[in-house]
C-alpha cells in the first residue's frame, strides 16, 4: 500500500512538472496575455481594441500596411506610440 501511494505521488509530481502542464493556464487567460491573444484575420477595429487593451491609451489612427496594422496611440502619460498588430494572428508588438 505504501509503495503504491509513493509511486502515485511521484508520477503525479512528475506529470505536474511537464512543460505542457506548466504552460496550460488554470483559468482562461490573464489580461497580461492580451498582446498574444490569437485571432483569425484581425480587422482594423480588432487591432485598435487590442492595442487599447495593451496600452491603456486612446487610439489616434490605424493604418493597414500589408500583413500588419500600425496603430498610433496617445498613452496616459501623454506620449504618442505606434504599435504593430499582425493581421493574421493579432500579435501586438
């Protein structure tokens, strides 16, 4: 009985430390992951919304350039910054 319990606890511990188990979020996604939220064929409105969530700023302009959008934002501290949003994935950089 002790041997079975010990073996079970070792296997459970090993499984919990596998990369797949460590990478899986427990409860959906956190707001800090908004910049990596994957979408299919992001629209200009989607790009503006993603950048607004990531930056907390006010979107000034969205330009389509090939497979990306360039989104110009006025940040809360008064700085104007341009973010790039990939059209195919929604990745913000």
